[in-house]
C-alpha cells in the first residue's frame, strides 16, 4: 500500500501545468477558465496568477526540491546500512535485535547526527528495511505435545454452555461517578 509519505510528486509535471496556466493567462483567459481547463483549485490558480503578474513565466518555474534537506548524505546512509548489516552483536549489544533507540545511537556515533528514536523508522524505510518482530516461543516448546493436547484435552476443557448456569450480562456503558464505589 502506498502511503502519502512514500508517494513522490512529479515536479516536472507540476511545473508543466503551471506554465500551461501562464500561457492561458497570456491569451487573456480568466482564472475561472484556467481552473476549468486544468482541473485545479481556485486558490492555486489565484496564487499562480499573482506570481505570473509579478514575474511572468519564470515566476511559475519549479523552485527546486520540496521540504527540508536531509541531515544525512547518501554516503552516510550507506555507512549506517553497512553497520546495521553487521548486526547488533558487533556493536556490543547482547541480543540480535535492532531497536529504534539502538539504531538512533548508532547513527549518532557514526555521523554525529542525532535523531529521535521515533523518527528512525523513516530512515529505515528509506533504506527499504522493514519491521521484523521476533517470535516469542520457548526453546523447550514441544509442538507435537501441544498438538496432542489440543486434539484430546482441549475439547473436554472447552465444553459448551451449561444449561444449569445462566449466562452473565454486564453493561458496556462506562460507569458514571455515582455508580462507582
């Protein structure tokens, strides 16, 4: 599933659309006509019109990249990824689990750039890493014994509703102050 943050805007197409609006303005078309032709909002066309009046077509050219520049260079990101591939044990951790705080510390040690652990997942997603959760299974687990128990004992324990014991009903409504002890 593509999320808003993973979608990339086509800056060339956006610039092309603005320049088409400039040509329409130059032909004497009204802002309302430009809205209909290009299928964009009135606010955008109004903003483009003001820029076109002040600066002409150059005022509608692309301004460059959108948003803040990344703190890490591609070389630094590559270095971080190489260290992540070495594993947590190589960095002195007792388990094979990379956590966000651990990765944030690693990035700070390698690059001097500090990230909040809650932001580290964005960097990992940019490196095409995904969340991997370890299975919580005991080493001593006996799957055959569990299967036997589920087949033989569970149906006996599970049983069914008893005819003697009436069902219980409780309110799902949150208790008001007067209901509380």
